[in-house]
C-alpha cells in the first residue's frame, strides 16, 4: 500500500455487534446483550430509545450503575433470560419449562410487552392448567380473554359448589354471580306434560320456560328431582354468563 492510500474503514457488523446492558434484579447483576430486549419488547424498545444527555452516564453500562428492575423477582427474571438466551449453542436448542416457570414468563411478558413470549406462555399453560379457578384468576390478572368464559362455564357446570377459599381467589362478586346462575329455577310442566312436574329449559339461553327471549327455539324437559347437572344433563351457561358478566 502506498503512503497516500487510506486503509479500509473498520465498521460494526449490522447484526453481530451486540451492545450489552447490566440489569440489577434484587441483589443480582445480569450482563446481557440488549438486542433481544429491544427486538421483542415494546417496553424496552421505548426505554432504550430515550435520548441520554451527553454528559450523563446511562444506567446499565457498569456494575456500579446498573439498570435497576425494581419489584421484579430474581427467579422470574432468570427464567426469562433462560428463554431469551438458551445455553445450547450450535448443538441445538431445547428448552423445557415447568409450570411455575411458564407463569413467570407470562408475568414478565405481559408486564414488558413481549408479545410472542406471552402468546407462547399462554399456549403452553392452556394445556397444563386444568383447574377452572386458576384459569379465572389468571385470565383476570393477565388479561387472557380466551380463558375467562370457558372457565366460568366450567365452574357453573361442576357438581361441587364454589368454596369460600375459591370465592376469595376469583372474587366474591364473581362467585356470587356464578352461584346465582347455578340455582336453576323450577316450573310446572306445560299443558302437554301436566301428568308430571318438569323443569323446562330453553336451549337458546339456558333459562327456564320463562325465557327472556320469549321465543326459544327448543326446550329440554326434565322430570323434577332428576340431577340437572354432572352426568345426566349438563347445562351450558355460556350465554347467561356473557350477559351477566358483560363478555
């Protein structure tokens, strides 16, 4: 190279030049590439785009001045990091999470707007969590719209009454409304079945014969004393729940 030639300018790779950030979660420091946080989280994308005055050192650049994530549990954050940065390298990635770990992912993904991680957590937990009480609680806490109606319907349909402890979990107002829905009113049989009292239900809205629609499409007629739920006949409370809970 002659003296008047300029060497090629050294540049940063567009993808594989990571900028690290140091988080403090409780009493533990995590030093991580911030790329996954910026790429996947609306919250962190906005946080890291805030202009920093030139004279000020931004948080997260040193152990002495980390970016503090107050109110977050170290165990929850470690699960998130485990999923964002799997330690398998070229040998392949295979992440298996326990139920509580998926709950941690759901909590932080909802808080920090990791949209894809949130959807993955919901999909994984949907088949793991079978207790309708737990699904009601989680649907309310994490705004999982698709869980609430089926879980409320399952609680209304089951043979076991809602316990005081369960009412405390799902909310006493919710428990009261479900209990009221479970109290199926009785009516005497119509003219064509006067020989024996019956319970008569509209298949459209699941109300008894005095259906608010005034024009039920069909009826189910059951003898009084027959167990209306749990095996012999299961009411679908979906429409009544939608109306009662404004869903």
